[in-house]
């Protein structure tokens, strides 16, 4: 088992990565509290809920569960309120622990509920998708969506620990693996060129569920995110580079309707657009851009802009994004492969022209 520590100024926690993890032993290692609420969804519950719930009960814990609908379209105030209602019905106090058993949607909603219930209770992340393991379960970003913008209602709230068991990825649909690779490729592009080169050679092994490759990819992404979060927990500076591909990607998700395209797939498309912007600005050579597009295609990520979206649509949605500051849309661009920066001088006209050009060439 690998263990990575997220070292924050006033708080630290561990990410445990391995095969067939003993969830209960690790949970007991991180908390001695008695009351637990497991929040999961209708897809994950039949696979893992009973085993986790029964094991915790056997360890003397008081355990209940809540099964939510599955999908980004359910990352809503209604789902958040369902968690609150369940906690209140159970008369759980401030000493309870929420367990997020699922992908990024479950992790985000559960973390947000934990941050708000009685002004804050503990929670544990047990991610069951590649995307959640490499990105969303780590760093304490919690949120729900609003029809006008993705993740616009949320908080920074760190978990007690993260338990990432690569064995559960065997039950993951191929589309979910692809979505996870959107975040994986992002880390190589913005922070680690050597990792980017590794992915060019090994990314196909992810689709073969190669345990060695998966273990290394998850470990390296968590190391990179832990480094960034430790340096900038509340996204005041460095952490903003983790949004590479997200500004464009969130616009696509909002426009199409939540759940129509998986988040990681939208991030992949967002990165393709951002790379094209880098090429137009001569930050990257044509060869470097072609190289990146090839990796995105190897990862089976989308690169074509939906025909229903215009450049103006992108601007409209991106103005409702968290990354807007003083009325300026901030874009994460690549200075070179492995190094990213925040650009605040990209005009709306430049983006509209780019989008329209990419659509005409697709």
C-alpha cells in the first residue's frame, strides 16, 4: 500500500492507495467516532455498500446509509438536502462521520454536506472512479451545481483521509476510465513533463486495467495534487493551474446539460481548446500541439466542439465561472509542456474567433 500525506498549514491527512484495502482498519486508524453515515449512489450501492456497512457494524460502529441517484445532473441542492434530512432524522451530532462512497459527484456533495452540517463534521473519501481517485477526492474542494454554473455553491473542506482501492476500477465502465484520463493527462501537461512522456507510452495499459500502471498513475497524480494543495489550499495562486481545461470544459457541461458529457471528458475537450489557444499565441509549437492532441486521442477523449455551441455561448457560460476575477475570465495556458500559468489578457473576441475556427476545421 502506498501512503501520501497532504501537508496543510493547520491540518494534514493521508491518501491510502493500494489493492484490496482494508477500509475498516484504515477508517479506525483515522477516527474513533461511533456514528457513521455512508452516502453512495444507486450504481455503487449494490457493489460495495453492504460489505462496508456490515464491516463497520462488526467493529462496533453505529452505521446508516443514504443512496442517491447516480449522475452529474443530481449534484444539486435536492441531493444536498437529502443528506441533511437523513442526518437530522438520525439525530446525529457533531461527532458523526460521513463517508463518501462513490465517484466525484458523491464526493463533492458529501463533502459539502459535511462542511455545513452543524457547521462542520468529519468525512472520509472512498473514491470508486479513476477521476475521483486522481483528482476530486483530494484537496477538499466540495460543491453542488447550479443551473447557471458548475460548482458555484461549495466550500474548501478537507477529509479525514482518502482510501483509493485500485481493485474497484475493474467494475468501472470504459467511459468512466476515459473521464478519469482527462484529469490524469492534465497533471502531466501542467506540472510534470516526465509524467506526460510516461503517459504517451503507457496510457493504453489503463484500458487493460494494468494494476502497476494504474497504481503509478494514481500515486503520481495524488503526489502532484498534494504538492499544489499544500502550497495553496484555498486557490489564491498556484492551485488555479489545476483548472487547466476546466474553464472551457465547464462551459460545455453547463451548455449541454449536466450529465450529458462526463466531467473528465469535458476537461479533455477543454484542454484541446486551451492547447489550440496556446498554439495561436505561439506558446507551443505545432509539433508540441499535435503531440498533445495525439495523447488526447489515445486517451479517447473528445476534441471536437459541440456543433450547438458558438464562441459567444462559451463566453456567456464562462462569465459564470468561479475563475472570473474583477470581470476578467482567467485562462490556464501552457508556457511549455509541464509548466502552466494564468493568462488574464485573453479577449472575448480572441476566444470567439478561436472557437469558430476550430468548429469550421473539425
